């Protein structure tokens, strides 16, 4: 939903032809993930993540799936924490995940474990 409101200053035809690139740009610009974070979560080289961000390549296959999952979590996390903290949280060992780092679980295809924790954060009462 948030990425629908987010518009990057590139030609609309470039965005229309590469919706997955738009997800990478959203993660970089709004969720403040670095190209290294995006690469780590999706299992690509940092140069590939930079190519996505510069609109010269688009993710496919398993890498696209990881990017979509990361984007979904980025959107949800932006509702429960400061966007500047998202990249830190993704790289921290989390006790509820048996001290695993969320970014590494996403990279290994264990999105649902992280999503369940995010659901708990979304439901938690904040004062």
C-alpha cells in the first residue's frame, strides 16, 4: 500500500515495466535499507542490488520472491517502528527468533517466521 503512494522521479514507463524494481527502490528510500541489506536478504551480489536500484536490471525467480517478502515486511515494520530503525532491527539477533537475524531468515526463505513476529509487534499494545 505504501509503495503505491511513493513515486520515484523516473519515467512512468520505466516504473510500469519493472514493478519489482519499484519494490527495491521503496525499500531503499522509504524503509532506508542499503543496497547491501537488499542484497543480503535476496541472496544477490551487492552490484545486482545496485542495478535494481538504478533501474538497469529487474529481479526474477527466487530473488524476486525474496524481494517481495522483504518489501511486505518493510511496509509492516514501518507501521510499528521508526523507518530509520528497520535496517537495524532486520540485522539484530532477535530472542523470539532463537537469536537469528530476521534478514538472514528472509534470505533462507523463512519469511513466515519473521512475519509471525511482525504480526505480534502489530498486535502489541503500545503506550
